[in-house]
């Protein structure tokens, strides 16, 4: 069983409340637009991290983080990318790949819109944790926390950190 803390779009700002809310997590997953390598390094020093780079991330972060992360967590096939879209509106860059070989859990960021929805056509769960940074049009900083237990994704929590 693994407890996951999921965030995205920090844009070089790491709210100290992230550490409080992810204290009991086993891993942190970041869905891109980290912004500054110091944010990545602080998260990495705190917990094991899986992260992807986003469209605002420069060469330093791109050397540390890939564009896509596809891996197994327990018995769940996970795919994380920054610009991925969501069910019925997947990004053109991944549309064919996701249809040919869908994961069980598809995570993206970029939109700054917190969204969790099930794709019946592809039998996958999509998560976008919204944005936890200060930049963007979102009004409230958000994170997700959940558990992967074998093949089950459960105990999903939406955490609001207050106004940006």
C-alpha cells in the first residue's frame, strides 16, 4: 500500500503547507511546471518523488525530469505527463498512445483546473491536481492525496491550501 501526494504547477513557489499535508505520504508525484529546481530538490529531500517537466520548465529541470513517466505503483499502471488533456479531450500529442495502451491512472497538470474523472471508454481514472503555485488563473491552491492498495485507487482527498 502506498500513500501518494499529488501536486502540479508550483511555478517556482512551494507552499510550506505541502510538507504538512504530505507528511504521511510515501511518495510525491509532481505533474509538471515545477519552475525552479529548488522546488524539486526540496520535495526530493522530503520524500521520494516522481515528476515530469512542464512547458515553463527550463533545461535544468528537463535534465532531472522526463516529459512522461509511465510506471507501475503496486498493481496500478500510472502515466504522468504535464499537457495531457482529459477524457474525451486528450492532447493531440498523446491521443493515439493513450487509446492504444491506456493506463489505469492518467495524471496531467497544465490547466490549473482540479479535475478527477473516470474515462469509461478507456477504463481509466484521470486526475489533475489543479495548481499549488501563485501564478495562473486558479483562485485556490489545491493538491490531491490518495492511496494505491494493490489494484485499488482509494481514499482520495482534495486539499485546499487557500487563495493563491
